[in-house]
C-alpha cells in the first residue's frame, strides 16, 4: 500500500454523565445528555466507515472506571463488531480510567480489536496495511514512569504509529500520568503518535514526526468547551502526517461572556445576553448548546446583577427562547469607578448610611410589611421569595443599595 488512513480518538469515557445541568434540562434533553457518550461513539464508528479508514486507534480511557453494569462493555463490543464487518482493524491502549475498571476483561471483543499489552511496550505489524503499531497500556490507575522510552524502534519501510496515554510536558491541569516530553516522542521517529489523556485537542509535535492529542469525544462539563471529536490521519512511509479534525459530539458546552460596559439598565444587559446566546447557538448546528454565562465590564446595573438567584433564573428564561440550556449565570460586572457626577465623599456617605439601614432589621421588616401584605403569600407559594425571611430581606436591601450607588456613580455620556 502507498498510504494508510487511520482515525485517532481518545477519552471516550463511555456512559460518563454530563455534569452540572441535567436537573435544569427538560426530560427529552436530559435523556439525550445521559446517552451523549454512546451517541458520540456511534458517530465515531460511522466516521471510520464513511472515511474508508483502514484502522481506528484509541488512545485510552474508553471507559470511565468501574461500570454500573455490563451494558457499557457490551455496547462497546457491538460497536467494534460493526467495524469488524467493514474490515477495519482497531488498536487500543488502556488509560488510567480503563485500568480502574475491574470488569474490563469480562466482555470479549471481536478479532479485529487488538488491546496492547500493559506489561511492556508492544509492536504489532499488519503486513497487508504496511503498518506497524506500537503501544503500552496502563496496568494500574497511576503510572508514573515514562513509558515511551521503552517503545520499540520504528520499522523501516512501514508506516509507524505509536499509541500512548500520557501527560506530555505542557499539559497543565491533568494528572502527570506516564509523563514524557515532545522530544521523547519525536526521537522514536514514528510517522504519527496518537496521544490520549488530555481532553483538549492539540498538536504536540508539528515537525516531520507528528504527535497529537485528539481531545475527548464528547465534552462532559463546562470546562470542556467547543467542538469535540476525532482526527482523521493520512499517513505514508517517512512522510509528514496530514491531520483533519471531525466533530462528533452530540451536545456542546460553551462559555458565553457578555461585556456590559456602558449599558445603563438591567434590561439592556439582558438584551445583550439574549443576543450573545443566539449568536453562540447558531454555531452549534443541530447540537444543543450547554452554557455558562458570565457578565463582565463596568455598568450602572452592576448592583442589580449581584442577585445570583434572580440573575440565573432570568438568563435561563432568556436562553430557553434560543434553545440554549444554561448551567449557571455569573456576574463579574463592576460599578463605574471614574467620571462620577457625584462627589466620592457623598457616595461613601450614602453607602455607609445604606449599610446601617440594611442592618436595622426592624426598619427593614417595616418597609417590607406593605409588599408582604399585598403579594407575600403568592411569592411564597410560587417558591420565589419569602419576605418574612431575614436573609432574603438582607439580600434584597443589599442589592438595592448596590444598584443605587452604581446608578449615582454612572456618568451620562
């Protein structure tokens, strides 16, 4: 053969839940999220077949530790059967999460699947593909040794692919399992090194001998944002690998930042939030967007935005109209500090007097008496507010004070 096409994927974490928002989603979406890792796996298998790949390379963490039941392993085996029927070879190594599963070996896999040894670095050659695959899996959850140092030398005349679950130097935020450096990988002179463990897609070596993380197949929480999927890699002997990313996720996480600088009212801020959510939703196609919204900048509405309960519920309501599910809404907005139309000393005096009033619970209860009489019962029944609750009253008065000071300090342009 003159060339080999592989698909490189990693960190599938089958049946791992998407964390942080199922309680906010409607039942249809909640069910979709529960099955997200399986649907992404099915997308991966479909991609391998559609792209005419000769092999699928899985660089660890196919599973997510101990299974709740055998259905997880059986599902994976069925997907490998599909590839077997299309004549596709599969090469995989165990990652730290796979090593934690005590039943990984209990579900038999079809003959097209090669699970690389965990005892030592192994080489498998496939003559009809002109391919040599090198790899070693994790025998235990925590592997501290630099495994790549013992990987076999390249086989001349064949396309050489390495598989490694590792924390390469520079992969901050990940456990330092099987640590190595980009130079360690490059010295092996493999046409391609398929890496796993780091959930962010990244090319580690971009010179002649390419090494890359494919990232995980499906984002699982708000810190795993953006498109997730696999790499289609075209290889030829002693030629630089050609990589193409293919998104396979079925739901996408995003961090939506809204700059409220110069906006004068809460309504203006929320209008801006709605626009940004619509813009982000348009980028995800048919996939649901799962988002955290953060409001930043200097605005006279900063005080009103400090009520986290009100902010989150309002943003979620806006998001529903654009088909976005909001995990959390956060305000980091600041009241303007310069260009005040009111002397700073007067503002400080107002702030101090306001704080004194908010601490006078007798006065606060007196102020709340009228609204409590008119619609307090309805608010309590709806679960929104209890105007008899001192903590609620403190929060409301503190928010009102912040809003007042912010508006007084805002310079009209």
